[in-house]
C-alpha cells in the first residue's frame, strides 16, 4: 500500500513515522516549502502525544531538547495566582509534557523520517494543487507539474489545506475571533522554578509564558517562549495569516505594559525578543466527515483549533498514530479511513468547540468578571471546587485525563 502525504509539518512527518512503525513502508511526503525548516516558536506536547512519540522511539531526543513542564499556573492581570496544577510526570502521568521549540520538534521528526524512510521520500517544493480519485488509486498533482499515484492521499497541509478545499470549496477562509497573537522567544533568567508554564490576564488580553530549552536550563538560563494575545478594537482588519510575519516590538508591549509581576516582568520579556511574530487567532468549524474514500485529512487540515489548552500539535500526532494503526489492521483502505474518521473526528471536534469556550482557562475569565480590581481572598471570588471542575472537564474532553491515558492500551500495531 502506498500512502501519499501532502504536507511535511508535525502532522505529516508523524504520520510517515507511524506508518513506518506499523509496517507500512511505502510512503511519499510532499511538502510545499523548499526545505523542511526548523521554524516557529514554542509549542507544548502534552502527555497523550508524548506517549505516542515515545512509542516511536523519540523520547530521549525530546528530553534532550525540551523542558519537562512540571506545573501550570494561572494568574490574574495583576499577577495574583488563581490556580496551579502539576503537569506531566508530576501530575502522575507515565509520560512527561514537553515545552519545546516547534522548529526543534520538527527537526527531530524530520531526522527520524530521513533515517528510517530515506531522504528521497521527502519531496520539498511540492505544493499539492489537486487530485483525482477514481475507483482504484489516487493521483495527486503538484504545482511544478509533477504527479504521484498512490493508494491513499492524506491531506496534512495545514489550516489552508488544498485537500480539504477540494471537498468543501465554499468553506472560505478560517474564522477569526478578533484576537491578535504576538509570539516570540526571549533569553532570560528562569522564573518560578524554571519548569512552570504560566498564563496571566483573561481571554482577549492574556499572556502565555513558558521555558522551552533544556540546553539553556543546563546553563542556568531560560529560553522563554511567550504569546501575547489581545482582542483588537472592532473593525480592525485581520492580521496576515503568515506564521513568519514579524511586527515592531512596541505593538505587542502596549496592551501588557502593566503586567509587571514579582516573578516576571512581561514588558521586559517582550522587549528582549529577537523577533515578534504576529498571527491571528483562527479556527474552522468541525467537518461532518473526513471520510472521503481513499482520501482523508489530518492535523490542522482536519481540525484547526484556537491555541487554547495547548492541543494543536498533540492532536495531530495522535491522528497520525490512529490512522496508521487502522491502515495496518483494517481489511481495506476505505474501512481504515472510516474507522479513523469515527475514532478521531468526534473528540477533536469537541476540542475545537471547547477551545471556543476558552477551554481550561475559563477560570481566568471568571475571576476577571467577578473581581476586575483584584481580590483579597481568592475563595471569595471562585471556589476550589469550581476551579477543580474546570480543569478536570477539559482534560477529559481533550483525552488527557491521567487515569484514562495511563490505562489505555498502546496504539502500536502488535
Ligand atoms: C511555519 C509554521 C510555524 C508555526 N509556528 C507555530 C508556533 O510557533 N507555535 C504553535 O503553537 N504552532 C505553530 N504552528 C502551527 C502548529 O505547528 C500546528 O498547529 C500543528 O503542529 C499541526 O500540525 P500540522 O502538521 O497539521 O499543520 P502545519 O504545522 O501547519 O503543517 C502543514 C504543512 O503543510 C505544508 N503545506 C501547506 N500547503 C501545502 C500544499 N499545498 N502542499 C504541500 N504542503 C503544504 C506547510 O508548509 C506545512 O509544512 C506553525 C505552523 C507553521 C507551518
């Protein structure tokens, strides 16, 4: 069985490795970019996805590059602590949570693909433009005029997926919720013990900050990833959807000028970044099906979601493992695609919807609504029980409830 993968991002490369692991060795990856470049800023890989990467033999490399996040803490815009919880191994998972540079994660996956499948399987500069699906094979066409024929085509081509558009030509551009995200990485001193991820503020004016580099940690320093999210004034146009688009540092600092906390000086953090990248917070409505016979979707092409709860890359990795498993075990490709659709579409659609409701970070909004000027005692604003319930409910929806994950059988093909 030959699998054509359109898109060599985290989803596409994870699929290639998962297929190889499942014994399906005929794989061709077509990536639009001229090279697989280690771009982006920080990203979180949650325990449910680290488990899958560990089963693919990549745990040591992740541990050499990323920070095993030990705590997640939410603060108000005044720097008052609302909630904190252990994360990864500290929370009882059998697998860590890693905060890592997206480019390094992509590099780990790419090197493994080259080693295991061969460099000749990765075709860069190959932008898919269309495909024909008849009763048998699928013929994929690329912008440079080349073609590739396979038994299945998987669209891993991100939020602007050409493969998705072929089935939903009228869907239009992704939906913007009015929030602009500025992102960067800054070298600095470790904060809050060096393995804590924090969020401060509330939806619409929120900072997300976490360290991402083991090398820096070993040197007593921190490479700090940050995302500044700010709801634009009504009527302002949507920022460009280009992950590499940079803006002036002052734009990101202005809404967060007052975020100077005992443990972290946010304006100084933003000012210290080498570059500030701007991107709109966008998603798409969940689809009614990803089951298109011998064609399907994976990762952001299938379920682009707001970056709430750190789930985009993690869900793409799990998609890859489930699809590879079904392709190895089901009697036909069509049956495998149907089984994949039935297993992965409902939970990822639920996450897309949960993220629109601000996911686990709702507690920060409740505190802002109830005590915008700050609080003397947190329990007068929000009860412990309410906080625990918000955290528990999201873990359940996103599939990383520790007990469920620790007990779940492996997705590896025996
Ligand atoms: C350059 C870049 C930087 C990013 N930076 C961050 C970040 O810093 N933090 C974060 O949380 N998330 C970031 N993301 C998004 C994050 O990586 C994804 O949400 C997540 O990992 C899902 O992965 P994916 O493989 O499904 O999609 P993507 O990561 O979007 O990968 C899609 C891949 O398909 C390729 N592609 C697109 N169109 C075509 C086509 N027509 N034919 C062939 N290939 C095509 C793209 O070049 C890309 O390599 C970034 C994405 C990109 C592309």
